C-alpha cells in the first residue's frame, strides 16, 4: 500500500485527462437523468440510472485501485470475475446439483488466472483456462461418477469460465504489458480506453435506438435493440475512438478500426448474455426478484470487447 | 461485552463473508428495524440459514435474538453445545417428548416474557431445497400465548445449494433472504395461526 507509487501515474497527463473526462461524463449523465426524471416523470429511466450507478462504481474501482497500488486492480478484477461467475452459475439451469463441488474448481481458477496475469506470464495466461481448465473440469466431473447429462455440464462450466474469468482477466493483463518507448499512458491508458469505449457504446446504442429506432435487429433475443441503434452506436463509438487515441499508441486509422471492433464485440457480448438469460427465462418470468440488477448485465459487453481489444493491441505492438 | 462481541462478529464479520463470498442478498432488511421485539419465522434448508438471519440483524439487536435450535443435534456433545452457546446465543430445545428436558414452549415463552426475540424454523428440520415441509405447531402455541408479539416472515432461496444437508463443503451461489414486514397474527386458533404464518412466508417466494 505505497501511496507514493501513485506519483508515477499522476505524472501521466493522459491518464489524468481521461479520469477527468470519465468523472465529467458521469456527473453529466447523473444530472441529466435526474433532471429528465423530474421533467418527465413517466419516462422509463430505470435502466439508464442503474447503468450510470454501476459505472460510478466501476470508475471508482478502476481509478482508486490504479492510484493506490497496481496489485489492487488485479484483486478488484478478480473479485468482479468471481461475482459474475457466481451469478452465472446460480442462474444456469444446466448446472446439476451434483456439480456443486466441481464449481469450486471453477472458482479456484480465478485467483490462479489473475496471479498469472499479475506476473505477466503470457504463454500460460492464454492457455490456462482455454486448454487446461477445459480438460480439468470434465475430468473432475467424470471422477464424480454421475454420467446423466454430463455432456452439458462439461460444456457449460468451461464456457462460463470463458465468459466471466478468461475474458475479464484481459483487462487486468493490460496492466502487466511492458512499457513501449514513446508511449506514456501504458496499460492504464489502454484499460481506460477499452472500458470507456465499451460502456459508452452501450449508451450510444441505447440513445440512437431511442431517437431513431424502428427496425428490430434480434426481436427474439433483445426486443429493445434496433438496427438504427446498432449502427448509430457503432459509428459514434468509432469516431470517439479516434479522438481518444492519445491514450493508446495507435495511429488514426488504427484507432478507427479498433474502435469499430470494440463496438461490434461489445454488441455481441451483450446479446450472448441476453440469449443465455432468455433461455433461463429471467427476462420473461421474473425468476429473480424484481429490482435486482445483476452484475452480468453490467459486464456482458466487456466480456467480448476486452479479449478482442487485447489481442489486436498485443499483436500490433507487443508481440515478437 | 458479549453484545459487542456478537455485534462485531455478525454485523461485520459474518455479514461481509455472506455478502462478498457466499453471495447472500438481503431484500427489505429494513423490516428488522421496525420493531424492538419479534419472532422471526423462516423456511429452513441449510445451516447457513441461521447465520444469514443473524448477519442481517441491526448491530445492537444481535445479543437480544435467540435462534431456537435442536438440542439433540447441536447439544449432542459438550463441545458442540459450547460452540453453539458461545457464538449464537441459541436456546436448545428437545425435539422428542421422551427426554426429561424442559418443555420447549415454556423455554420460548419465558424468553419472550423477558423481552427477547426468537428465530424459529417451524419446519423443524432442514428439508429438500425448494420444498417446504409442513409446519410444526410450536409457533402457533407460542403466538397464541403472546398475541401481542410481532412476527417477521422470511423466505430464503438457494441456501440448500450453498450448504445442503449432509454436506461439509460450502459452495458460493447467489442466494436471497427476503424479509416480510413485522405483523401481528390475526388468527387465534393454533392451526389457523400456523397457516397464516405459512402463507406469509410463501407470499415472499
């Protein structure tokens, strides 16, 4: 807990700038929705308000942990993965009662994966879950001895690990990337870039959908999502990425392409989790008690945009 | 001293463990703050149940609330009984009539007369998760004797997955503890009181 290490990061004018922008945007959003709610009490702003509140929490988490001690960020992201995995395992109907002891192995993979990320062991980082855990979990299921519907459990549990642990751990790994010459913002800048763009992409899609939305894009999975919102969101995010490229080592063209990829990946992550939830019937039957917004809704877009972004950056600038 | 010890143990230690690690979510926890004395009645699937309720209590209340526990289980050895007494303030009762232990209803009634609160699982034992067993009559007799006593219904979901009967390994899962508002029984007969409470609990499902 060395408070003086924060000096290093405070020297980063880019990081300070983006922290300022994030806080500014959040203050603006909170005020906007508050005033909007006062002026038009009938407007349904619950979704927007809960989202803003969770961004406050996420922003606070990222800012505080990166300023106090880098290792804290890894613990914080690990905890986020844990809560998300727990939520997914709890609502999944494909997790059998006999699997509860095997789920402990899934939970144990979290500290290991984040420790590997902290150490920056890239070659182990990329195989630990997609290769090792994909063998280990079925093995543990098999030695428990119940074969009925074991195939489902074998595929569902590792997939849940991918969606909640493997994906999010890439955010943490950004902080372990080595320094590049002439690029000051470093992993912190990249982290803020991808998180900020992913979250703002959700907002852009929502707002464009509200303003122009007519043609539904996937009515069976997300009835509120429209082509207009989707395209408007992607264009806005791509353009914004261009202006935020001071956080990254990207050239203008690269920033545009990467922003486009983040926006698309975010959308895909969002609908994957939506489809999983719809399968369980959460959105239809109110299986969970009303008023409870899960953490999965908050990280769904990040779970795909984080690895997408990571591998593009890694292969462009850090590999070899 | 003891109040402080239990208050810190449950209000900080157990509560953060339950919320962060196990994944317990409290709904309408304010219901516990509305009355000074009450009897909490809840469905029962796991040993976690008692901890989850104790962990939800307001700081100063913890010492004043006694879970009613089975003497034949939690008092089966001196060590078990000692641990139960030290950490939970539990009142141990007998479950069969063949022993010369004091009458459970009298023990509970005496605690209520002293102004203390109780936690009761009228199902008697931890049943299969998701299914409620028929309620025992004790709660009906108690509330018939003390019609002025508030009861707080609680419905818990998912505890049987976290730590089922007969399992020793605790596995974190999202669980819900839904508190109903404190109320007095309208019914006056033992059976109808039991029924009223059962319905109040099921309504929270």
